[in-house]
C-alpha cells in the first residue's frame, strides 16, 4: 500500500488525531496494521491541509515537509499570548490603534529572507527536550533563531484589532512567530487568532477531504 492523502484538518483535532482516525479505519478495512504518518504538523486550533502518508509513502515524508506552504492568517492586536495564539494566557500590551499605513509598513518588513525565533510552545528540541514541555513546566526556553523566507504577504485586511492576510512561506516558518514579530514592530503586541493552511507545494486544500472520508480515497488491496 502506497498512498498520499490530502486531508482538511478540522479545528480542535491534533495532527495525531487525524493519523489515528485513518489508521483505525484502515485496520478495520484490511484487518492489518498499516503504517500511517503525516508530513507537517498543524496545531489543534489551526485548520486546513494536512498530508497523510500511508505505507511506503511514509518514506517520502521529508520531501513533503521541505516544500513551501501557504497560510491564511488572522491576528489580533493589543495583547500577547503565552502560546502566541488564542489558546494561551493573554496579557494586555497597548490600546493604541495603528493606521493602515503603519500596518502595511510593519507587515511589509517581513517579506523576504528573515531571521526568526520559533515560539517557546513548539516541538523544537532544546537540550534533547521538546520546547513546549519545558515551557509548560515553567522553565526558561532559549531557542536559536533560524533563517526562513516569507515569499509574499497578500490580501492584507485591517479592521482594528484584527489583521488578516495570506502568506507563502518556506519550510520551517512559524506563523505564530511572524505574528508576534509584527505586533512587536507595531508596539501593540499581537497573537495569532486563526490559521488555515491552504497549500503545501503544489497540493491544495481544495482537493482535500475530511478525515472521516479519507478511507474512500484509499485503494484497499483485494484478497483475491
């Protein structure tokens, strides 16, 4: 079995939830344990394209993970969050209302190749431990900056305190960090309020299916 499935991950599902659902469906259909993985985690609060790999296709995981990605982003000004998204504990920073021109200038500063520090609540390993585990334990997390590329930020809309845009980024880019950095430049603070991944390389969410329908996309080997 060698399958690449495009899944539209719902909100509040972890990427592992999706993999587990499909693995269970396949076990029921085939009566066998089937290897299932994914190519790029989406946080539970995010929705959109998740590439699920079945059988021999799991060997191609790295090639998918290295591809560029497209996201639809919503961010809220005025507060920061411990997790850099809507799930974390909020802190009021400023009630200043930037102008449209100020927002456009701040966002535009991040288009190109930039240095970015991933959020403390991430799966990056620090001294052999996942950063988010250290952060949850109240320990200070020092993560080295990484070089990423923001190819474009388009469809920018601003209605205080919300900013929305679509962005195409290189592998390894953290949208939560991008949002936090924009908030820092504006002096208002910011956190990511919503995120939807719409493309990975040439694969788009328009061709994806819900996790419950994934089994209909798999060619189940016949016993005959």
